[in-house]
C-alpha cells in the first residue's frame, strides 16, 4: 500500500513560535494608584502596561522584577508577593513570553520613563480599564488590588 497524504495542519496554522522567554511584570501600588508604562517596543507597542522585562541569565525572578521597575520607571518598591504566571502569546510579533507577575508596594521615587518605556505614571485604579487594552494585564492588576 502506498502512503496516503492527509491534510496539512501545519499550513493552516500560523508559524510556530520560538521557545518561551521568561519575563517579569510588576504591579506597583501606591495607595489607590497603580504604576503603568507606555510600551516603547513591540509587542503591543504604544499600549499601557506593567513595568517589566526579561530575566537575565543567573538572575532571580524577584531581583529581575525590581531591576526592571527601576530601569523603566526610576521607582523603588518592595515585592509583596507573586500574583500569577501568564503566557503572553504574540504570534503577530513572533513571540511567546512567560510572564511572572509580582505585586509590589511603592517605597520611593516619582515615575520617569526610562529604558524602553515611552511614558511612566501612577494611575488611579478606577482608570485602568480605560487605559489598559490587554485583558490579562487588567486581570493581574485587579488581583493585586484585592490583596
């Protein structure tokens, strides 16, 4: 018997994504406000999001979270706990991130955009829905605010 060729599922799907990249995000709260950055790079360039970024080789996730917070916003904070781990699948940008999101309490500093952030500012929690497009970011902020 000859081999029968079936439909190609690979052709119908988008190209495979690369291996996931471990990243951190920080929900930094100051009273009734949360710290947001406007993303300066893809994916979701121009969107309002959480400060964060890649974990460097040999770096602990919590250390990466505090480093990224300082680099992107100039803010000093204390990590108060793990909120959730979220898969960020962005096929349009060819990226897959595993986002480790931490809650943090603001200690000092006023936000100044740095690194790859276009803007950084504290926003009232009741304004998050109007600014943040990605439902996962809104959900993680709400979880942190409930603590």
